[in-house]
């Protein structure tokens, strides 16, 4: 009987291990054409669309996920200009590791992940197929892109909590002794139609700088054809002299609203309206004589043809400083661009 029980127990373990033995692959590629009437790429102040009047390749990406029992592997690589800009802190190569991590899950809903993963901060993601707009928001472009470290996630009901310790933002490798603390709390309500994501990162990229960022994402599925999302974020940067204390922090903040409509199975629309404040001239207003804010509105159409997604897009933004360039190569407070992107995913 003991031998029989041992045999059946081993068989049960083997059956558990063999659940979903095949890895899951997700592959994608994207390309685009962007036109600015001012005939300059300098009016693009956000990520991944730094071109004008040119056909551009975005990124070819392959992601592999595999789970065996309690352990899992995620490997995600990309090739192209978009990949290079995403991993800007690495050596200048267009082939990069976007994500690479190992995970271990316990029966009580606790999961540990070690490696590198896309940031939890913000609403938009690096992969073009994950966003309804092709051009990126200011909040994405000036927030963190990814983290490398160790995190623990605990799920309880419709909520989850994550804490982690990571290298300074966007560094897969570092000789710095400092680390960032990261955290996220998520919860769902109204039969999962309403979701909240409260995000945090904080730490010192060096001995003289201290960074803190809070971010809140809210998504709401109104019905099968309409949904909205809201992303608000504030980041502060405090500095000190070699022998002094940290002084008053400088900061930027922003809020972006997304209105999504799907009137047909083959047609979707997204209107993104974003305000980004950079009064301390930390980012987009660094070359301006004073800080200010920029209001950007982007309307994107999503035409779905099987695995292909076509995204015609119009973007108009205006600022209270002359941070743009007009068609006569002079300073301007507003800019407009047209874009057509093609995204394929399987």
C-alpha cells in the first residue's frame, strides 16, 4: 500500500508539472509615417516618434512566457528604433532585452519575481499593440520605462499588493549602491468594470538626488462600446550639496484622460487629452526661458483587419511657452502632426 501510494503521489506531481508545458509566444511588429507641417522632427517631445516626413520602422518583438507548476519564465526581446529608445541606458544597440524575469508562486497567492519587467507606473505600455494611440503621452515619456530587481505580489480577492526593491529607474545593470523602492495597490469594483491602480517609486539615483513619484490610474468599462481611463502622476526631485541636506524639491506633474469607443468590431477610436506641467523645467521646458505647461490632444482611429491594426492619428498641442517650431523655422507655442501607423500581432 505504501509503495502504491508513493507511486500515485509521484504520478500526481508529474501531472501537475506537465500542466501547460508549451511556452506561449506573442510576436508583433510596427511601422509608421509621421508628418509635421513645420517640416521638423523637433516638435515631437515624446517617445518613439522622433521623425518627420519619413517612413520609419518601430519594433519587431517576440515575447515568450512559460509556467511549470509554481515557477515561471518571461523573456521579451525587441529589435528596432523603438526598442533602442526604450532601453536608452544600455549600450546603443537596436536589439535589446525588454523584459527577462523568473517567478515563483506560493499557494497562498504570494508571488515573487526576480529580473527585469516593464514598469507598473502609468497607463501606456511600450508595445504598440497595447495602446490605442500610436504616439506616446508625456506621462509615459518622462516616467519610468522598466525596473530590474525583486518584487513580491500578494492577491486577496479582487485586490492585490506589490512591494519591490530595484535598481535606479531604467537600469538593468548598475554599480550604484542605491536602490529604489517600488509599490502598487490595485483593486476592482462594480463586477470588475471599475479598476484602480495606485503606484509608487522612490529612491536615490545618486548620493545627491532623491526621487519620489506617485501615480494613480483609473479605468472604467461603461459598456461593450465605451470605456474611459484616467492617469495622474507627480514626480519630485530633491538635490543636495556634498556636505549639505536635501533642499526643496522640484517637480513635474500631469494628467491624461482617455475616451475609447468601439462602434464596430473592426473600428475603434481613442481621444487622449493630456496636460503636462513642467514649471521646474525638468523635461520638455528645459530650453525655454521659463517653466510652463503643455496641453496635447490626440485622436486615433483603430481599423482592425484580422491581425493587422491601422492607426491614422492627428495630434495637436499647445504650450504657454514657445517650445515648438513653426513652418518658417521660428519659435511657436503650438504644433500639429499627422501620423499613420501599422501594427501586426499574433
